[in-house]
């Protein structure tokens, strides 16, 4: 399977598409990743996410793009700083690894659905018919079905490319730069999870020097389906929490206990890392509380009320949806009044009072949290929530 410049030159880009239509513009836009001009390089990096991985969605043109990017990792020019690195010297290679990681994670999210169609993999003739339907001027249902079929096929094709992507990333697991090693570990874990491949991080583990690196390795092992239970008793609370996030430990009481313990001080958890692992995608506490809520059941709401109170106490109008939303969903599995009681129970009222105690949650005109409340059958405004809490 080809990578790098070979893919750029041999792909029939006019016979595939990205988020904005036919991808005939891809060779010119992607070649900007080889440019020395910062503006050209910035536009090409933006193009990866706007056209080829638009809002986390894969397209048929994403597959050759990923193979092209994988082939650039070994090029000397990929070691230069990239324009979006800010004040730090982060190399372009780190940004390319981030794109590989994000694409593999998006493909893995769609792998189950695509996997059900594995036996219905499109033949070359079917691909041509689907491309023809997309190019038809009348559009309609047939065009949309063809687009979905080709997108599902792209997930399968990217999964088939996982061994090639792993081989491209593997040498960087033991490179001298600590940040680059971490980015390579994250990319390798995502690719392994996508392709169902074995993940060997022994070299990176031997070179790990900081909490940040150790956390990335533990998170990667968990993402790839590994057993991280040995780290649940680690001396470092950050490493314990990273181990507890592993999907393989979702039914393990000790992992749940570690997550609750980590949220004894959510602000402290947010300060754990100098360079936050990509797995968190925002404040560390967001991932911890979301995972905790996903693993709990409605009957756990009383036990987790102290966690909710701590999260509500530090939330703002901008963060309340992610700080408070997960445990509110647990406490309100159905709108109050739908059950025989006719109103919220005492534990539910306690959850609401925790929201009322923080003025910052209700400041400004941010709509995300009120919309979340509405989705749970709760009032969208503070006055309505207060009336319900006093009911």
C-alpha cells in the first residue's frame, strides 16, 4: 500500500470526494504540507480538518489523504515547527500525528456500523455506480444512499490501512523528543484500536520521563483494549485515574472508586498535566465525570451527589453542560412528574439545589446548558429550577 508522494500522484482524486464535493483540489492543497511558506502550510493543515475530516466525518478522499500524511512523517522537513504551534517549538510532525490520531479515532467510532457491512464491501463496479449517482444532477435519495455507502467503505478501507499506518508511526515511539513520543503513542493507540492490532509501547515506556508521558502511555494502553488494572494502585493520582478510564475496566468497582476519588478535587485534576493528553479533549474533569456517569446507574445518584455538588460549585455558564450534565442525566432518567410520585424526589431536588447555589451557572446568555436542562424535561431558567427544587 503506497504512502507519501506516491499516493498524491497516483490517486484519481477527481473520482472521489471530500466534505465539499469532488476532491480534484486535493493534490494542490495537500502539497502545501511540503511548503516552507507559513501561510501555505497553515492553509494545508486547515484543509485536513475542514475537507478531509470535517467535524469528525470521514469521506472517501480521507483514506488516500491519511496515507499521504503517513508518508510525510519520515521526511526531514516534518521536523520543522508548524505555524499553529504558538510560542512553543512543536514540530509539524506532531500536527501530522494528531491528524492520524483523530482520523483513526473517528473511523474506530464508525467501525462497528461499518463492520456489519463487511461482507457487503463494495466491488469496483459498485463503487463506480455510486460515484456516478453522486455526480448525477438530479440528486435525490439515490445520491444520498450512494454517499453513505462510499463513506462506510472509507471506514473499512482505513481499517485495512491500519498496519501501514502503524508502521509509519512506530519509529517515532522512541524518538528523542518527549512531546513527539507522546503524540506518536496517541496515534499508535488509535490506529491499533481501529485495526484490532497489537500495541507495543515498551520502547516508549522505557523512555518516559514525566507524568505527562506516563499518563499518555497508560491511556493508550487502555484505548487499545489493554488491561490497566495494575496502575489503579499507582502512587500518582493522575496515573490511577488514567488507568481507571480504560474501557476494559468499565465494570470494575475499583476503577469507579478511583474516578470518584479523582473528583474529590476537580480543580486539582485539571492541573495534573503540563501538556494535557489528547484523550481528555478539554478540562480533565470533564472526561472523569462523563466516564463516571456512563458507568453508573440511576440508583447510584444518591452516592454520587457529593461529586455533583463539587462539579456544580466550580461550573460556569460556559462549562455547566459538561460539568453538571452527565450526573444530571443520571439523576433524572425521566422528566420529573412522569413517574407515580408526580414530582422530583429528595435526591433530585438536592441535585437541583446544587445548581442554584452557584450564580456563575446562570450568568450570561449561553444556551448550551439551558438546552440540556430542557432535554431532561427540566425548566431552562433559574426561577423554574428553583420552583421545582422547592416543590
